[in-house]
């Protein structure tokens, strides 16, 4: 069964990348979700991967919360999915 979007590919091949790991807070409601980056640009939460056609993806990488915070700064407690496209 083929996938159409980057989100569908992650959900099928690496579903643990999408699982919340931290606790969302009232002061920072987005803290309980993974952040998506495409070609170095922050797109938003994992749902933003629905806008990326699977056929354009060259590589995807997951960074845990610590790795993502070191690379991109605060606000990445649940990590980041890095997508590189053609």
C-alpha cells in the first residue's frame, strides 16, 4: 500500500516519532508535540507533514528533545522530525 504524504510515511514506518513524550502545559500548549522542519524551515507540528508529498522526500530524521533543543533552541521537548526534499 503506497503513501501519499510524509506524515503517512512516518505513521507507517516510524510511528514512535509521532508519539507525545512530554507534558503539555498551560503556558506552552505546543510543548507536548514533535516539531516538523522541512529543508531547514520550521513548519509546525507533525500534522504539517501532511502538506509534503511523499515522492519529494529524500530523507527523514528524528531528533529527540535534547538533540532538537541543542540544534534549534527551546520548545522541542518532544523532539523534531527533519525532512529533506528534492
